């Protein structure tokens, strides 16, 4: 006759099985707990690629190389800057969105680059950068200068507005591309003042400035360091700075908001990583950049861009991006503008 296990034996067997599972689970948790810090502690152990979604020589590219130098000095690993321009920053940005989230592919982005991908994000709710990328640190948020052709009979922002309202055809303004901060600044100005402005997009800031100097366009919102020499030589007129307070780099230039209450437009530059990059790695990179911001060398580099350090945590940077994209997306929709990659 077959022996059947008694009640005591069955309970004992079940307890034994449960005990084995508990031990395995505990071991797995221990391994995971040890693995994450070890991963962060070992990072980086080989070269890092930093993608710039714009052509070499622009503000985003210059800042990327400054950041790359600081990361290299801290970690002793090469940080290679790679330019992938196109689609107003959308091509390079999407390349990082699809990259492995291991901290070895980074993105030096800007207002325009995030706007280029936000319009095609495919979500019905508010834009959330954390679904597309992992914010690390904002490196700078410099204002722009409102500059006008010397042929325009104006000497201030108020003059410009009055002059534009007297011209039925309005004024022309150039930008570095559709959706770029220089374009959005012009849209905001037109919306806030009610003047008619025809947008002339260029493939970069340089060609736009060249046409402004030649009198082929009337005005533009340009990075200060790019046009400062022409303002000083009298080849261009600086009418206003786009921050809410005067810039220490251009102390004699009033703010645009002096004539257009509430006007503010700054173009941020910041570092991001692919989505789901481990928080430990994001934090490690953020700490290096924030520490660098306190050094005179880094501040001097930023000064060449007309910017000052703006240290933030990754979480603060993410909220900053979302608020910025929300502001500009509403303006773009209200202005019936189609961004690259939009629907």
C-alpha cells in the first residue's frame, strides 16, 4: 500500500520550499542593491559621446565643448563631441532618445531642439521631457539682443514698435531656423505688440546676421556675443535685451520689457541623456557640472556666451524644460506655426 505523507510532513515540506524562495529573493535583492552603486562608482570606464544637434561653431556647440572638457578633467575619460544637425535640432535629439541609457551617449540641447521633438511627441497630455529624455543639468540660459538694421530710423524698442505700426507690410525678422529660440522670441514680440512681422528663417545664426548687416532683413533676436562687435562698430543697433532685467554684459542696453511689459525670452542650453538612464549616473554628471559652475574658468567661458551659471538639480531642470516648452507650444499654436516634425 502506497504511503501518503502525514499532515505534519506536508506542512514541513511547504515551509521548506517557502524558505528556499525567501533565501533566493533575499540574495537577488542583495545583488541588485550592490550592483547599482557599483555601476555608478565605476562610471565612466570608457569614452562618452556628446551629441550636439546643431552645426559646429554655434552657442550649443561651444557650450558642449566646455562641458566636455570639464567632464574629461574630472574623470580622465574622453568626451567626444559629435555634431548631428538637421530639422532644427530634431535629428540629433531623436538619436539620443533612441540610444542606450547607460550614460555613454549624452545630448547638449537647447530650447529649439526640445521644441523640434515636442511637436511630434505623440502624447495627448502635457509635454513631459522625462518620457523622452533624462534631464541632467541646465548649463546656461542667456538672453538675446533685439538688434535692428542701421537703415531703420529707430533708436529704441518703442521706436521700432511705432515704426512697424506705420508700415502696412510690417517688418521682416530673421532667425536661425523654424522653432529656434530666435524665431520664438520674434513670435512672442509680434504677439505682445500686435505688429506685423514676416519671419525669414535661415540655416543658422551666421547667415541671418549677414543679411541683417546687408539690410536685407529689418531685425532679429540674436545671441549677444555674435552681434556685439557689430553693435560696437555701429553696424547694427541694439534696441533691447530679452531678459526681465538688464544684463551685466550689456549694461547700456535696456530690456525689451521696458517697452513691452512682461516680455521675457531666454534660450537655455542643457545636458540630457536617453530616457531611463540610471539616476545615480544622472546625479554624478550633474554634480560635476554644478561644481564646475563655481569655478572662475567656467564662469569666464560662459561670459563669452553672454551667460551666467544657473545651477539646478536634474528634477528642477526637468520642470524648467516642461514649463518652457508649454509656454512656447501655446504661442506656436496660437500663431498657427508648423514646427519641424509636427503633425
